[in-house]
C-alpha cells in the first residue's frame, strides 16, 4: 500500500471507531431514559393509589433509593413556622436519626437548607471535601461519603427536599440529578394535592 492509501485506511478506521462509540453512547442514553421513565411510572402509579401524605413520602423515598441504587434516602419538609425543616420519611436510616432530624433551622449551614434556598439540586461527591456547608452529625456516624439533594418544588416555592446518600464515592451524573429532581417534584405535587383535598374536606365539614 502507498502512503496515501495507508492514510486513507487510517482515517476510515478512525471514523468507524468514532461511529461505533457514538452508537454505544446512544444505546446507553436510551437505556438510561427507559430506566428513568420506568422509575417515574412506578412513582406515578404508587402516588395515585396513595391518599395519605405519609404513605406518599414513604413510597417516594423507597423508589428514589431503588432507582439510584443507594441504601439511604430521606424526605424533609419545611415546618409550619417556615423557619425550620424536619425529617418525615427515611429509607436505610435508623429511627433515632429521624427523631433527631427535627426542627433544624433553615438558617443552618446544611446541604438541604442550601438546596431549599437555591431551589436547585446539590451534588456532593465527597462529604469530607465539601466546603459550601456542613453535614449533620449522623452523616459521619453512618459513614456517608457522598450525597445528592433535590429540592421539592411547588409553584415557585420549595416545600422541602429529597436526599439520597451513599457510603461509597459517587460521581453523580446529570441523568441521576435530573431523575432525583423529577421524583422530588412529582412527590411535591402529589403532597400539595393531598393537602388541598384535606383542607377542602375540613371546610365542608364546618358548613
């Protein structure tokens, strides 16, 4: 083969390699989208069945933990005074942690408070290197290494947050962040509908 022919063959080989890699990435993205849609469908179906807010939150943390392949997940909601937040549902965490996670000031320097104030997801690949905020004591006690936090949004306001945690390092992807945000917001909308229904029933009972 001449030098020109070898260069041509090399260029063709490189192009084929790029095409194969693009196809592989496309299939990977398709698989991720299918998994994402399946998780959201499971959540939607479960939330339609449930009418009690606590059952909705219990279901949401279970689906979040399973979908993101973690052992720890929790939901915290802003308290009525709008000055603090409290844990409402957990997966993996011992009961005493839920009892401790009550009336935490929104002014406190925590990842969840940060997510609520910013109304944006918070990615923490390594808790030991996080400089923006601190972590509650039980995070270190349970050996948590990395966390992902999504605010729960209704309209323009955050009503709380959904958190997943891992004991191993996690470089949370954009897809994982988006999925947790979708689960958080779908749960928030379901809770808002349940609360509005409860208020409507209370008003009718007073008549």
